[in-house]
C-alpha cells in the first residue's frame, strides 16, 4: 500500500491530461464562438442549470450525511452548498449581462442539461463514500481548470471576473474531496477500489467535456490523442464518437 498522501498526489497528477483536454476545449469554444451571442447564451444556459443542480444535489447529500460524519466535513460541504448557490446567482447575472433580459429559469431549465451534476446523482446512487469523494476531487478539480481558463480567454471582463471567483471556489471544493479521500484511502483495498473507480469516472468526464464544451457529438483529434495516450481505449461505448 502507498502512503495516503503519495497515493492522492499521484492520483491528482493522473487527472492532468483530462484537465488539459477540458482547457483546450474551453479555449477553442471561446476562440470560435466568443463573439457569437447566441452560442454564448446557450453555453451559459447549461452552466446556470448546472450550478443550480450542483446546489440541489449537494444540499440533499448534506441532509443525508451519516450522523457520525466528521463535523468539519459536514461544515465544509454545507459551505459548498452556499458556494454553488452563489455560482448560480453569478452565472444568472452573466446571462442578464449578455442578453439584457432578466434570466427566466422556467424557460431555460431542461433536465437533460444536468451534465456534471447529473453525474453526481449517478455516483450518489451508488451509495459509496469513495465514489462521492472521488467525484468531488476529480470533477471539481476539472471545473476549476475550465473556469480558470475561461477567466483568461472569455474576452469580456464581466464574465472573466466572475469566473475567476468561481474557479477559486471549485478548487476549494476539490480540496474537500481530497480531505475526504485522505480518511478513506488508508488501506490497500480502498486504494484499489479508488483506482478502479477512476477508470470509470475518467470516461464519464471525457464525455461531459465533449458534450458540454464541444459539438455534442465528437471529440477533436488533438483531445482524443491526449486522452488515448494517458488512459488508453474507452472500456465502453461512449456517447461521443471516439
Ligand atoms: Fe459551482
Ligand atoms: Fe463546485
């Protein structure tokens, strides 16, 4: 068994190609569509729904935490619920800034737009503490990389300042996941289970990247190469052509 810190450091390193791809796709989206109001509106429609869903899913999780959960973990996750509500508000403001209209969630919301937050629901359903903590560690880390990139390339100061703030929060949320994993990954068996789950989650997040940052159907060749070099072939049929 590896020392827990080393195990988690190496795990974090192994996520970098996934994050790199998300950064490439973010940069590409803003290069290609950064001046296209309709594309931007669609892009942020997805984001606003996702922040709202993050808040809802996490609030439910906090409400159902086992009674013996570390009080510090309880506090941090409850704080994250508030952060996600704050992100929901910030993205809603971005939409108003772009469209000049009040954001009407009744018109925007569609269950298919659950994206990453939908994944959280999937892992929640597995009722496995590794799945949730790992999702937190990995997916929030990815979000932080994307929003950090966006705060650099968005070409609109209103959007950039808000996403710099959101990126900082997501980084902190990822650290909460790591904190939880530090308590779990202390046995050979738990580390093995974590690695197996990474093997599944990587591909879920590759799909999410293509669906939420790309053209919904394909993965660009440069991104595909990076993913292949790092993680090999997908173990299942993906929702996007691979
Ligand atoms: Fe968020
Ligand atoms: Fe978050």
